[in-house]
């Protein structure tokens, strides 16, 4: 059975109560449930994880790369700082779609730079939870 990884970075465990004007009211569990439903319908296995630690994300990207599994990655604030995640994406040859709930380009300038984008297959941002669902559709097209 094909596997898809969905990896979530720091503070995304707070979704639903974290700055709802920016990130909406859906929780990370709501997003996981929707993705699970769609994966089940397509006979795909979903690995869905969240960590506040950069190293966990690095390890999980390496794991996905070794398994040849595509990744949907919302690296949260590490998007704007993490050379380690950039290197993991390249080193593990993982196919990664970068997603963000918010349109980072319409926000503070420190969010305009992404270390993830140059190593990503594509980027979807600004659509709330739909950013994740659209990324999954892009992956399912090729499964
Ligand atoms: C985010 C955008 C980041 O700038 C921020 O640090 C987050 C969430 C998003 O999904 O919109 O934690 O990745």
C-alpha cells in the first residue's frame, strides 16, 4: 500500500485556539481526520505527525525519503530558519510539498523567506486546511 507522510512543525498542535484570525478554528485532528478519509478512499496509508522539535522533522523526512514516500510538510516557523530541514529534504531525496495555512507573503517580512521552497516539489499556501487537502490531491494524481 502506498504511504503518504504529513509532517507538522512547531505550534501546529495549538491549531484551533492559536491566533484563529490567522489560522482558523480547525484543529490539527480535524485536518488529520479529513486526510485520513481521503487516503482510505484511495487505498493509501497515512502517516500524520507533529513535533515542536526541528530534529524530529529532520529524522522523519529522512525516514520518508528512505521509504520513497511523498511528504506534505508544514514546517511552521522552521520554514523561515531551518537549513537542517532544507538539507534533509535534499539529502533524503524526499518528494516534499510545502504547505502553509496562511499566506506567509501577505504577513511579516520575516515570513517571506522559505528555506523549504528551493528543495520542495511545490508549494501551496494561504488556503487554510485546504492547503493540505490540495497537496494530497497533487500527490494522489501520481499514485
Ligand atoms: C505557518 C506559517 C509560519 O510562518 C508560522 O510560523 C506557522 C504556521 C502556516 O501554516 O501558515 O507556524 O506555517
